[in-house]
C-alpha cells in the first residue's frame, strides 16, 4: 500500500506570508488606533485591504486601512458606494 502525504491547507510560501502579515497587521493597528473611515473617530479593530489580498497584496502596507467593525462591514456590504468614496479599488 502506498502512503500518501496529505495536501497542505496552506503552502509553505503562503504560511510565511501570513506570519509576516500578522506582524504587519499588529503594528499597523497599533500605529492607527482610530478608524480611517471619513469622519469616524471609533476605535479600529480590523485591517481592511483596499485591493484584494491575493498574491503580494497581502503584505502591501500601502493598501492597508484601519477600520472599526461597523465601517469594515459597511465597505463590504456597499461596494459601489465604497468605490465611489475611494475605499475600495
């Protein structure tokens, strides 16, 4: 009987990128404690990517935005409005 190695859920390359992302995310939210949605002063708890998180965009700090939970949900539930406001690409 042939022993087969199970397929990894996350590749080694992606695992390294996610480890780096975790450190970048923590540092970014610590440096930006207030939601970056226009005219909002709420505490930021989420890190939003203006561009998709695929490939190199996962750790592209230029695309990071600090968001409170409400506004992070709002951006994803209203993508056309978010694009008009420049919150999504």
